[in-house]
C-alpha cells in the first residue's frame, strides 16, 4: 500500500501533497503552498474569517472566482440605490456614479486589508 491508500503520510509528504496526489489535482504554483486556513469566498464573512485567521498568525488563502473583491454583501447595489434616492440623486447617471464610488471604495478597502494581513488570493471556486 502507498501512503495515499492507507491514509497515512509518506515520509516527507504534507497533507496537502497527499490530497493532491490522491485526487490527482493540478494546482497553480501559488496553490502548492501549505496554508493553515483556506476561506471560500470574499463576502463579508469570508473577508472577516481570512483577516481573523491571518491576524492570529495563520497562513491564509482566500479562494474567490471574481476578479474584483469588494467583500460587499448580496444586495449592496439595491442599498446604494436607496441611499442615492435619500441623497436626492434621482437620475440614472447620478445613481450609477454613487454605486461605482461605493464599489470602488469597498474594493480598495478589501485589497488594503488583504495586503496588510498577507492573505493569498487564489482565483477559483470551491
């Protein structure tokens, strides 16, 4: 039996390497790293989990399919529209500009936090 067959690690083999070997996965070079915590999705809870783990000294990877990470909750755009109306922004161009500004600010904030805490971002889905 090999180590993968018995569920035991072979000498010098990490759990990640065993899993990749067992499942015959192809992983990008960043993904070949060993992480203490892997978070799926960069919504509000995913961002918080990644930052909490990294803040406690864990090596954290965040897996997200979208190119732009905002950590915004589902429905954020409708809330922006509500705010736009409350600020007397009544034309579509005014509302669009407000939404773009809010999304841009959220993206910059999420990127700054992830960089500060050294969270590795991997494109993909789980």
